[in-house]
């Protein structure tokens, strides 16, 4: 092929990758919905968790603190931000203490006698009314008189204010200038996003929108806005992880290019080596888009990691080119072995497809599609672009010496068994946890931010993110009744300091039964008028001034009880909707808790309600999902390993040869596990995936070292290829192992260790005879 | 109301109190500014008070009496001693009211315009930041040493919805009465200093009778 044709083909290929990549980027929906990632729920709590995780009332809250300016300015900023967020479609509510709950309650005014608990303990008789009216006289002399006066004619017992107080946050920060302030003088706000708390994409949009609103306020520059809450942590974590990954990517790309130039003394590998991998990736994504339409972010990250194996394909081709022989011929000779590796791994990943977990199926489709595409590109496209070699890599200075050194290393037969035994012993007996079930431990929140979150949460009385009180019953009314029933027990728990505060659905809406009971206690018009007249005797109120009150009580006597549907249309509806929902035929009430000090104290409550009420530990439930996911992965990996053994044995047509390939792989994997265990590192899903990538790379090393060529120069080329592959993997993942972000460190350390062990063991465990044969 | 309260906050630190033990300065007959400026004193200062409220829903006035204190900065306290005991505190943007030894009820000053107006009236009396006050109110002064009247009329619509005017009567350097006229027609007159000490002659005085006492030397 002429140079012009090669360049044209190269550019066409590049353009195709860009085109498909663009198409995929616009069509594939990368979700952060945990349901796309974990196995189906096995119990009701997991189901609730999957439905509610991130959507739950606590996790969607963002806590805001504005500091660094005068109190007056801070209060202005708080009001400005409150007004802006109130009209932002990304946010379902915002509060800064300025809201007048009395006006909110006014919308539900006709129902006040059914909603307020006054009638549970009192009745509207002459004695009670007189005491109330005397209080009102005193109120009218207070500086707050003008606040109350407009209500008094229709609501002399101030039920509207009682409701406003009942619905106000239990622990409010102090009000300065009409808005919340912390003890440290920060203006405080709390806002609820519409997006789920653990949807980093949507949270990032909401947070950007919030920051834009803030920046547009006059004087915002002089003050400082601090955001806290699960959504913010998620966004920060992915931002930090990405920033660090990008930083390392720059370093490793430069290093990788220098290494390619050094190894091949040509710019061609630099220009084309990434093409098969990129092709595999875009095809993998395209398959995900076509088959599933969406993929979970973690699946994509895992898939991309596993696809790293494909980076070796073009490197093998470059190392094995011979002077005077065109690339097509060289690749054709190399292909059987490469194809063995690709097909074996692809077959192994079929186990993931059979797992039945959406996330793992996506992983399988992406990885198999990607690897096969990268292989095909390497076999049929790459050689058309790559010109014949100008130099034989076998002639690389020092290579022959290295081969000789490796061939002469002692290879005691007992060594693998000793290493295996020692490795197993470490894995089994090393102290410390084996598994890391807390995914968030891999992207930890800085301690200072956690402390600040706890401080703001306490100041605002915001609910705990970790615990929810779950109430289950057959219908919504039964849930509300249950909620009313347990309220005294919850108060008792607060008194015992088992928790700081709670909010139950019945706080907003009493059950229909309770409403009817209150209704039944409302006196008829004649009785009320008589009692009122008696109560007013001697007091300075004008006669007939409370006629609106008498009318309203009369009207309330015949009201149908307020239903959840109707309540949810009120300004406070969103709060109830977040606490009362249908789930799988049942109705579930969610109570938010704050400052849970003694989770065990809830066992008694759960027992007393025969399990209808229990404490849901979202952290534990999430971890149980992760455990379930890991079990599926482990099963899939086990089956994949068996499939791989079968495929390799079949391809090599000899169990003995297969043992030479699979032995080092197994032992190396064992050693990586042993090192991680000895270092006290609990294993996460990311470690497992990294181990799998390392094993995929190890398969290449072992396959190529096991190959009988009876050609010294071809063996040298194999060594050259393997050394380049090992060096590049060590470069990329070794740098990643230095990261401060635990998830990147986990991947980097595991793969780098794996590559080291796989290489060493595939050299040491290659059939010694034939290593020395050709020399 | 909010802006009013804010202005008040700003003006308070600059204020000295001249509530009864006022500096012996005669009010210039026409200039409200100089009248206010010359009433300055240093906190804390307290005075007895008698408040008579005339409200539409009541057929006779409410009378309470006690002690009013300006504690400096942006805090004031109003202790009702008769006919019941209640302590009201205004400061930090909120009003708190405690009846007897009962629960303390709090509400933002922004939602209690009357309390804000009272604070505004006092800030004027206490000799403060006339400019800040003028942003929310137009000031008018009338009379002479024997009886002067300072009238604060709201400028903003938000204030006008709540408040018609605040009128302060005084003699020499001594304020005597603070009258808050609500937008809905309700009126409350607070007698301070010597006038409060002297007390009322009736349990249910007519508005005109109280107003006359504010004006008269007797």
C-alpha cells in the first residue's frame, strides 16, 4: 500500500471513531441509578432502598451557609438566594426561616379543627374558651399584637398558629433579621433538590444552578457560600476523582509516548497504537446504547478498566514486525495466539452475561464487544496502515542479554507450591476485614467537610441521612394511624436521648379516624354560641366579634376528613409525599430522624408493633446490596475462570500446555490477594475488577512465553513485546497507585502488582526446557 | 417592615438615650432633626410606662403598665407588671414574649410590625440616626418647649399597609407619649416618664382624654 492510501485509511478510521463516539455520546444515557448496577432487591428493605435511595427526604437536602460579610448583608444574601431557589425547577423547596408558616396553614384553614390536636385534650366549652380569651387580651397588649389580631375573629384559640408551630422545624436556628443564623454568625438555608441525592449528574446541575443564582446576587463576591449534604459530597468526590485521574492521565500519556518512541524508534506506533482500543470502546458503548439504551456509570468505569487488555494487541504487532515482511503477513502469523487470548477472555465474560444482573450484563456486552472489535481492528485494519518494519525489534540492544538472564534463572519445581501455600496462608490468616462493603469509603469525604456537615445538620435540625423509620401498613390511613400510635413512644426515645428529633407523617396529616374524633367534639352552633357568650362575660371583646369563629366551627363539623391526596396539593404537600408512598401493594410511611444516638433502642418499638415499624439503616441496606452484587460477581468470576480454563485447554489442545498458561495466572492472582491482605487493605469491587484486568494481561504474558517458536529471534520479539506491555501497564497503573483517591489507588495498586507478579511468574513458570531450547 | 428593622439596627449603636433624663435642651421649634439629635443619652436607660390600646374588636381600651428598658445596641425590653406579668424582648431581629414564668414565644420582628414601629419610635426618641430613619419615614416636628410633637409617617408601601403614623409628644427634652396609629384604625398610646409615673385617672380612659394628657402640662 502506498503511503497516501495508508494516511487516507488512517484518517478515515479516526473519523469513524469520532463519528461513532459522537453518536454514542448523544444517545447512551449514563445513569447513576443504583438499580442499574445492583441485583434485584431480595427483601422489602432493599426494595425500599432501591426505590428511595437518594430520593429519600434526607439525602436530597443541601445545607447552605453564607459567611464573611456583615449580618445585614448576609441576611440580604439569604433572602436573595431563597427567592431565586424558590423559582428554580431543580429545587422542590427552600427554607431560610423567613417563610411565614401561618400563611401556609391558611390554605388549610377550613380543616384547622381537624388537623390541630387541641380537641384531643380540650373541648370548646365556656371554661376553655374563657381561658383562651383572657390569653388573647394579654396578647393584644404585647408587641406582637398586630401579628395575631387579623386571626382572632375567626380563630380565637389560635389553631392556625398552633398548626404553623407544629409544622415548623423542631430545632430551628435562631432568627436574625428574619432569617436563620448559626452560632458562628453564618446565614443558614436548607434546600431540597428534585434530583436524587446519589445522582451526581443531576446534583451537579442543581449545584451549578444554585451557585449561579448566588453569584448573581449583589454583594455575593464579598461573602462566602458553603454547600454541604450527600449530593454535594457526591459531586465533589467525582470531581476530585476525575481531576486526579486527568492529572495522572497527562503524566502517563507523556511517559507512554516517550516509552513507545524509545522502544520502537518510530512515530508510527505513537500515532496508531490507541486506535484499536478506542474502536473497541466506541463499539462497546454503541452496543450498550443499542442493547440497553443506558448504562450505569460504575459499569462504564469497570468496562473501560477491563478493556485495557486491548492496549496490548497493537503493541504485540509492532514488536513482532520483521524487516522486509509486510505487516499483514506478520499479523497473520501472530493472530492465532492473539485470537486464542481474545476468544478465551470473551468466552469467560459470557459468565457475566449469564449472571442476570443488569450491571454485569452491560459489563459483559461492553467488554466482549470492545475486545472483539479491538482484535478485529488489530488483525485486519492496523496492518494496512502500519508500514513494513525498518528494524527488527529482536535486534534491540540488551534484549538478547535479558533473554539469557531470564532463561538462566533457577526454576525449582517446588517454588510455585511454596509460594501458593504461603500466599494462601496470608490470605486466610491475615487480620483485618476481607471485604470493603462501603462504596463511599473509596471516595471519602474530607474530615473537615464531614465535621462541618454535622455542625450545619445539627444547627438546622436537618434529618439524618443514614437512618429512616419505616412504617408499613395495608393502606395510607393505616400508616397514618400507625404513625400517630408510635408518636408517644418516639417522644419517649427522644427523652431518653436515643435520638434528638423525629418527624412522622402524622405530624402533617392526622389519620381520618383522628380527624373524625376531633370533628365529633366540635359543638353545634347553639352550644358554641352559648359557651362563647358565657366565656366573654366581663371581658372587653365587642359582642358578636367572634361570629366568623362560630361559622367556621359549624362548617368544620360537616367537612369530609382531609385526605393525603388533597393535602399533597397544599404548599406543604411535598413534605408529606416524601413520607407516605405506596410500595409493592403496601403503603409505607417514612419517618425522618435526626441525631440517632442509640439505633438499638428502636428494637423495642419494632417489637411492640410486631415489626410494622422498624429502623432502616440505609448504610447497612446499601452494604447488603453491595454484598449481594459482589456474590454475583464472584460467582460470575468463578464460572468465567472455569470457562477460561476450558477455552485455553481446547485452544492449546493439551492440558499440560494449558497448565503452563493457567498456573502462573492463578498463582499471580493469589499473590496479589496475599499482598493486599498483608497490607490490611479490605477488598472492594474495584479490586476484583482490577484483579480481572491483571489476569487478562497475565494471560497474554503466559500464552506468549508458552509459545514454541523454535526461532530465537521470534522469542526475542516476544520478550520485547511483553516488556513493552509490562512497562506500559506498570507506568499507567503504577502512577495511579500513587493517587490520594482511594478508588484510583485501589485500581492502580492491584493492576500494577498483578502485572509484576504475572510477568515474573509466567517467565519463571514457562516450560524451562523450551525457553532454553532455541539458544 | 424588614427594611425598617434593618435601618433601626444600623442606627441603634449610634444612639444615645435621652428618654427621661434627657439633656436640658429645648427642641428647636421647626426642625425634627435637631430635636432628635439633641435627645441623645447613653444606655442602659429605663422608664416606667403605661400603654393604652384602643382596638376595633374591643369595646374598651386595654391598659397595661410596667417598665421599658433600652439595653444598648439593638436590644430593648418591655416588662408588663400590671395587670399581668409578661416580659417582651426585642432584639436580634425577633420579638420574644414570656407570660409569667411560662413558655417563651418567639417571632421574627419582620412579622410583628407593631413591635417594629415601637422600636422605630424609640429609636427616634433615643436621639438616633436621623438619616436612617428618614429613609422609611418622613419626619415632621411642631410646637415649642412647652409641648412639641414629632410625627413619623411611613414612606414605603409595605410600611403603609401596617402603619399609619407614629406620633411622639414631649416637653422640653422630655418625651411624654408615643402613639402608634395602625393602618386598620387601631391606636395605642404609651405614656412614659413622669406622665407614666403619675398614672391614669381612669381604668378605661377615652382616647381623647389620654391624648389631651400627652399635650397638656397638667
